[in-house]
C-alpha cells in the first residue's frame, strides 16, 4: 500500500513540475504601429528577444526602425525602408537596471 501511495505522489509531483516548467516557456510580445508601418518585440523563454520592423509601400513614412539597448549601449538596430526587417538579441541573466534589455522603435519623416 505504501509503494502505491509513493508512486501516486511521485506522479502528481512530476505533473506539477512539468506544468510549471511549460508555463515558463511562454512567449510575451508587443506590437506597435499599424499594418503599413510598425514594429514588434517578442520575448521567448525569458532570455531571447526577437524584434521586427516593417514599412510597406502604402506607408506614409520614409522608414520604420527598432532598437535593443542595454546599459546605454545599442545591441541591435534595424531599419525597414520598403519591406520588413528582423533581428534577435540574447538577454543578460544578471539582475539590475544596467542588465535590463530595452526595446524602442520609431518612424521616419513623412514621405
């Protein structure tokens, strides 16, 4: 009887740990702008950031860009003039403001 109870506890524990682990793999993201000119950032596995910017022919802007920075330094910057650009950066796993990765985007002047 005790072996059966221990096995049941083990299975329940494994299911709980597995569920928590899968929840940690959630992707978080944000999209800005509209379908003709905008940018997005997506965080996957809480360690990698995937960015994109698009500026299509119907856009009223000359370009759209995105940038990732950390501690005042640019990690990645991409600009879309006609179409879409993408890029990725890895997060710094240390704690503190100077290790935080920031996303920004902007549009160029009107055409």
